[in-house]
């Protein structure tokens, strides 16, 4: 597939796909004419990168995480102490964001229930839980 289709399927812009490539987070295949080509594996990779970035992980650490995951897939997990310390620090921030989002979710759910609008809650969650 071409870059436009990859962008559409992952919900990111073509510019962002190119940025991921510049940051060595993604490597495109090249057709004989020089055009970038992508596979389903690229769709998964871009989705993974975008999700990590949206979670607030800086791209420099996204690269570290992806490299660690790739090494683990090869049964060769390694992580220098300095990198592990960076990841541990980032984990504290991720957990704080999760806690904040959980409180927000619970507050919204509580408000909808208290105002007898919990039916809207079920309607909003049903499509998301039906996927799977």
C-alpha cells in the first residue's frame, strides 16, 4: 500500500508517517520506482507508535521501547541500566496519566448515573465492547 492508505488506515497524517521514518521508528519498503510501500506489519507498527506517542511517551523513548520489543521477539532482550532508568521514570508519568484518566472516567460515569442518564453510558460503551 502507499503512504496515503497507510495514513488513512492508522489515523495519522502522511507527514507524521514521514516523521516516524525520520526518527527511525518506521522503515518503509521501496518500490522499483522509489515510492514508499507498506504492508500490514507497517500498519501495526504505525498504530503502535501513534498509541505510545498519544500516551505521552517521547519519540526517543518510543524508539527504545520498540527496539526492546523487537529484541524480545528475537529472544534477545537487553536493556542498559541508563535506558531502564529512563523507562522507569517514564512509567511513573504514564501511571499518573492513567490514574488521572481513571478518575475522570469515574467522575463522568458517576455524573451520568446520578443524573439518571446512565443509559447513555451503556449506549456509548456497547460499540466499543462489541469489537473484539
